C-alpha cells in the first residue's frame, strides 16, 4: 500500500514539474520571443521582422508611402502664432534667440569679407541656417554633449562661446584654445561640452554614439546631440552610427540639417528616397522632420527629443529642412551649380525675416530696436576682430605639443632640430609675430 502511494506521489510530482517548466518556457516565449509564435499557428515569425502575409505580388518604393510631414509653427503670413500656453516661451528668451541669430549673421559677413581680403585663410558662413542652430541649441543644457560639423557656430554662440573666442580661433593666435592647430571655423570648447570639429565628413557620428553609450552606462541624466549635413548622411559612418544607436539604445539626438546641397551636389543627385528622415524608422529610430527655417519649431522639436532620449535612453532623428544661402565655403562658387534666381527666392523668406515678423506681430520688436541691435552687434564684433588680428601667433614649439602626454624621443629630437635651425636662420623668419615662450 505504501509503495503504491509513493509511486502515485512521485508521478504527481513528476507531472507537476513538467507543467511548471512548460509554463515557464511559454512565459519566456511570450515576453522575450513573441516573434516565434503567431497565436495558435505552428508556423513561427521571421526573426527581426513583424509583418503580415499577402498574396499580392507588389514591389514597394517611395511612391508607396506618403512623405513624412514637416513640423512647422511659423509661416510667412505675418499673423500672430497661436501656441498652447504651456508651450509659449518667455519674452526674454524669444528676444535673446533673435539677438543670437542677428549676431551670427553679422559675424558671418565680417569674417567672410576678412577672408576675401586675405586676413584669415578660410571661412564658412551659416547664412540661411540660423534658425536650425539657435532653435535647437536653446532647447539643450550645458550638460548635454555636442558633436558638430562645421556649420554649427550658432550652437556654440548660444552656449556661451564669446565673440572674442570666435575671432581668436579664426585667426589662430596664441589666445586660440587650439593653439592655431585647427583651420578656422573648426571650433571646440571643453568648458561648453562642445567637442572639437574635425574636417572629414561624418567622423563625429560614430564617435557621438559611443559617447552616448558611455553616458547611458554612467546613468547620467543627459544626452548627446550630433549635428551633420545631408551630405554626411551618405557616408558609411552615418549608417553604422544609426544602427549602433538603435540596437544599443543610446541617448542621442541626431540633427541632420538638410540644406539642399552637399557642397556642390544637390539632393536630387545624392539620394532618391524620402530625404534623410525616412531612414530613421528603417533603423528603428523615432524620427521627426522639422522646418529648419522656423526657430520655434526647431526649439520645441529638439526639446521634446531631448526629454524622450533622457527618459527612455533611446535615440531620436531630426531632419531639419533648411537652405544654404551662402557658398559652401570661401573655397566654393555656388553659381557654378545653382541659379541666382533660386538664391533670390530663398532670400525673401529667410529664418531671420520670418522670426522678426513674428516678434513684431506680438509687439516684441520694431524698426528702431532692429537698427540699435545691428549697430551695437557690428561694433562689438569689429572691436573683437581688430583685437584678435593684433595678437601674436602661438609659440612655434607648440607645433610639437599636445600629441602625446609625455613627448617621445623622436618628437623631442625634431623639436631640437627645429630650434637649432631657427636660431641659425632667425633673420629669415618673422619671429616678432610669434610668442617667444609658451
């Protein structure tokens, strides 16, 4: 009798154990691998793709979908903008944004002309793209890390980079934080969490994702914001960065300023899909297309993107639709690949003009304030410009520093050789234009 009870009890325990493991198995499938089961069907999902089946033979292209819409708040009607109360910015911030846009525009004109006069070696203007830069920058904090390309001077201006610092960098004098080792407009500021710009296209994208992943591991409540042009998006590094950010769920805001031209290549020749924004969902990245000439739309889109990144630790892609009114750089002549009529049409609806119309419509701006601002900004920039031009160049030994923490023997040998050479032929070098010591 006891033997029979023992056998029955053992059988019950065995069956119970099977049921327990079976239940755990199906729970794991339902929570971790839903793609393996389609309701009660025996056929599993394909891995990595959730799809429906159809018996219609149809190839998909960009005409199969509606283009992604463009988020906009300001139009060219000059009517007062009606925003929800919880979205409205205070008057001081609204006016400050306009001040920064005007400052950036005037600084561009002065430095562009200085290059044409041979006073600096190179320059790139931001004309037509002021709203993309200032609007997005105003939505960030100084704790956020910026990886920029070479047309984000407005972002740095908003974060507190002074006019004097801009001038010192473009002149490459001894007050330049990069010690004259960078081309003009290749800014950087450790103090402002603005990583130094590099010339090669797209190198900043995978680097920015790596930084975002590090921030995620450190559990800091901040994110990375990475700026790039639509031309950079055609580089392989961009695709690697998007996939890296999506699969590892990194807190990064990608801001693509689609200004119509990658140097001299128009968008129509560069890609055939629905712009850059369409790539975001394909990689599993939340995406929005914004009117990059609307400073307020850029502000609110970037603010919402930043909040999402920090809350979820996941990436966002913003495609800012704008237009580069100026040449690509002082080495470029854009009349070779676009018409003057095209440029004139965009000059009538610049981001500055559109935003000024809005400020005037809510009685925050007028012609008198416009004149006073332009005069004061121009005066302050010209003073900083003249001061930077008078400063000495960095000490020539800086050529050999900042590569290694401790200077290796072969570099020190080169420096000593240069020192002997300069001492022997000093009359052939303008040493009075350089600092004599570090």
